[in-house]
């Protein structure tokens, strides 16, 4: 357990299982300003731990009950079915005798108006009320679910599952006089959505959407770097942003992933600090909207979650597309460790970029490879200010590597283009207009031998100076003594 994360545990962050353990799992409401809490009541159950699975986009809470029974409670904000949250309890019996468990599931919410409904012969409830967003705007909101008070018999060495799905809706209220009518509309929507919901497809659709998102991603491993965001916090922030982001009903064909033009957000840990409440999650999402819009990604609000995720990944490393291609604007002075981006879309080619920087020299390497599926698509790269030979990225999936040197001022650590001429032109512009070369920009650290020599010279100088002063002082004393006689 890593105390650095305040009781939270990172399990190979952003690598391996892509999971983190949490001491408190905050349910999401998909942007409807509804505070939801799920309950799973059984007096014999004790919460043991919570796990966030980034690969599947869900939170699992593990309970231990009497007679060695275990319960895994899964909560997820469905990406496949908009405005639906899933809640599933899996009860496992590891003993050799049949166990009977009574499970009550449902939701607690601050929405005060309650209406009973029937869903497929089962008793349900619709909660509704006036709510306010984090910026003070008025909304009407509703949540509908089926109540469950179920006795489950679990055979020996078997499991049983209880599912609950919650339908959510909200609508902006420009005029308070429309409150009653608007409440009727949102209540009708959540009721009909819950009745028409194909529950057998909710979980598979959600898993498939997360798989599509995770075809690209980020892997980081900072060493002793206090200037970069922590892996656990990046995990959590990515999860909340992706779960709360609401894409439009119709995604335009012109959606682009090549929008970001800002500074690397990895050097701004405040953007990745862990959110502790739903209000904080809303504030974080609003901050990211502003950052991406300021950085040139104003179109992301009309794009899919995949495009939104690509914009987040590009922002993390300062991966910027210009007229001359793609450049990575990470500053070696501001990082220590390893960063890998995979599945980044560039001119309809999927590429991977890996960066490693060590201290105190702030030197390292950057590697680039392209997906073998795009073997026939040309791709070229060169190092800082394109001072080295321009290399072709192999089509067989092999990496090419370039060294990283700290420069003053800081320069992009790699350039990538689909046409070699783009990088040739870039190099000529740098040489002609700036008169720069990597050797003149490179910061050459002072060698240990030089420091030792200078230290010896200083010591010898002070020793000679002391000797001269002492000699002069002694000769003065002798002169005074002679005069006295």
C-alpha cells in the first residue's frame, strides 16, 4: 500500500491490469446533476475494498458476508446506452452447502418527488425535482429504477447475479413557470427508457465502447518526478472525464483528432488531482472543456468519446500538429520517467511514441513506430530541430529511436511527417531564420574533473593568500619590537 496516495493503491498504474483500488467509489450521473448513491443491503455484508477497472470502465466493490459468502457490486455509467447507469451484484458461494441470501438494491437520491411505476410487472419508482448545476443554472431532473428485494439461493461453489439499471434525464429550465410541464417530460422520458431498455445488451454494449476507446492510450511511469501528474490521479481523471462526457446524438463526419495546440498538461498536476465529489468532477470537466477549447480543440464538444480521448492524450504530452507535421513539445527539464502513447491517429495512420528521460542530465531517448496495418503508408521522423538525418519509420512495426538533449530554449524532442519534404523544409527554415543548430542549443553539463580542478585552484590560492598575510603580519611585529628597543 502506497501511503503517498492517501490510502489509495495503484496497481501498476496505466499498465497491466489498468486497475486502481479506491477507499471511496463515487458514482457518476452522466452529467444530469443528480447525486446518486446505490444501496446493497444485507446486514451480514462488510465492504472490503473498491476497484476501478479502466479497461472495462466500471467500479467493483467487494463485500464479505457470513458463511464465507462474497459479493461483488459493479457500478458503471453506460457508454453504449446514453443516460443509463448499471448496478450489478454477484454473490459467490465458496462453500459446499447451498446458501440463501436476501438482497435489497436501489438508489438513494436528493430528488424529493416520488412516483411509483410498473416495469415489466415489477415495482419501480421515479424520482424527480428541481436541481442546479455547478454554475447555478436551473434544471429539472429525474431518475427511474426498479426496486428489488430479492431472496437468492446460491448453490455450493456457484454464483448468482442481481441486476439494477437506472434511467436518468434532465432538462434546462429557462423559466420557472415551466417547471411542472418540464418535470412531466423528464419523468415520462426516464420511465419509457427504463421500460424499453434491452437489459441483455447494456453490459456488452458498454464493454464494447470502452474497448474502442482503449485502442489508444497512455502509459506513464514517473521516477522521482514531482513536476508531473501522478499515475493514479491520471487514471481517475481519465475515468471521470470519459464517463461524464456526453457526445451529441449525431456525430459529424468531419470530427478531427488533430486539434490540440497547447502546452503539455502533464506538467500541470492540478489538472489531474483526484476529485472527491460529484461537484468537483463537474468542475474538472468544465476546466478541461476550457483548456481543450483554448488549445484549439473547440470542436471536441461535437465529437465522439474516442476523439475526446485522443484530445486528452495529445494534451498530456503536448503532441501538436502543424503545417510541417507532428511535433512532441515535452520539455526534458520538466519530466523524469517514461511515457508511452499508443494508438495515436495522425493522418489516418496509428502511431506509438515512447519517451524516457533521466536525471540529473535530463537526457534520454524518444522512439516512434507505426502500426503494421499501415505498412504501405509513408512516415518520416527526425530529432530536435531536425539536426540529424531524416529517417523513414519501418512498416514492420519496428521502432526508430532518437536521443534527447536538454536545450535552451526548449525545443520539440521529435518531429513526424507523412512527407519527407515537410521535414526538409522545416530544417531549412530553422537554419535560415533562426540560425540554430543542436550543438549551440545543447546544454553541456560541467564535468566532474573541471569542478575538481577549479576547487584545487581555489584552495591553493587561498592558502598562498593566507601565507602572504601571515608573513606580512609577522614582519610587522618584528619591526615594532626593534623600534621599542
